[in-house]
């Protein structure tokens, strides 16, 4: 009887396939994008419907990732207990669940927010769920760099939910996450190198070695720190954000240098953990600065020029 129960999918299995921790970080970035798009407060309906729709579409794409990687997950220690890897959720159930959540999210965004935000979410779903998961991930060690663009879009979703246009401020937020993605994932890949090699996924440490990967983590971290100060340089944020960005960037650079020196066996996972904290705090500081400083200095955003009307 206990075996039957253990092999039956529950709500926690479906929630796990949506990658809730990843989605929550995406929603934080989207929320910050909403608030930064206006000097005032964002309507509650825009916040609630926008985050609901973005979360549903992101969760749907995550399910596609589980679906595509089920055979790989079953062979990796970190992922072998995932719902599809163990057979608790079947392919048919995953496909239906992904379709329902994805369509529901698109409808919420289209009718509750605006069509532009819905289209951008659909493009991200196709990019991550199909192009990255089914092609890039297995085709090139630059999978994270190229595919990172799809995962960097949440703050732009929040921005367009408020403005119904793609502006420079929203694109700059995308640039920050785009630069953050490689050092974030490559740090994890260093720790899981043997597992990726076992299942034939060409992550950078597998194809080019540890030394090459550690150096590139440092280089991309430097790019990230430079990108992170751009909001201050263009007048999008104030000194509070600048101080926070430099302090957080110093922490990221510290771990990147520790990785290059290769004297701490725990450095890859510590860098990976710090990268998550870094992104969350960076966007929180950006939001705090926006409402404590920037909105008191200017009557409206001075950094937005319309790219798409």
C-alpha cells in the first residue's frame, strides 16, 4: 500500500515541476520592473494579475524542462527524485499540466494586463521551454550564455505590464540578469561537472575544463558589476543603489577570485548560493532607492526612451 502511495503524484509534485524557488526569484525581478517603470505606485490589479500570469507561464516552461530532461534527471544524484524522473508524473500528465498553466497565464496577461506583456511571455516560453531545453542545452557549451536571454526577461515583463512599451530602463534590467546568468550557472556546473559529463550535457566545465570555466566566471562577474552600476550612471537610480550594487558586486568578485585561486573545495556551491542572494538583494536595493531617493528628485523617469510603441 505504501508503494502505491509513493508512486502517485500529489500537488507537491506538480508544484516542484514548476520550480517555485526559481519562479519566485523571477517574480521578484518582475515586481521590481513594475515599480521602476513609474514614479508612483503601481495599481494593485496590475501587480496581482501581472505576477499571476508571469508566474503561470514561467511554471509552464519549467514543466517542459522537466519533461525534456526526465531521462537525464533520473541519472543525476541532484535530480533523480524529481516527479518525472521517478515516474510519479507521466509524460501525458506533464504535457496537460504545462498546457493548462501556460494557456491560463497567457489569458491572464492578455486580458488582465496587456497583449504586449503576453506576447513577450510567450516568446520567453518558446525560448526557454523549447529552444534552450531541447536544443541549446545539448548543442553547445555556450548554452547558458545564449539561453540566458530568455531567463533574463522577467523585469521587462513587469515593466511592460505598467507601461505597455519596451523602454531603455526595462532593457537595462534585462542586461543585468543576462550578465548574471553565466557565473551563476557555471558555478553550479563546476560542482556538478561529473554528473553533466555522465549524461552528455556539454556544460563549460565538461568541454573546456575547470580552469577555463573559473576564469570565465571571473570575467562575467566583472561584466556584471559594470552592468550593475549603469542604472546609476544613466540617472535611473541614486546613491543608495550605487552603494548597494558596489558592495554586492564586491562580494561576487570575492567568490569569483576564490574560484580562480581554487583553494576552497566548497567555493563553487558557495558562489552559486551567493549569486542567488546577490540578485535578490540587488533588485531590492534598486527598489528601495527608487522610492526613497529617485522619485523625490524627478517628477518621472528620465531614462526611458521608447523602443517599441
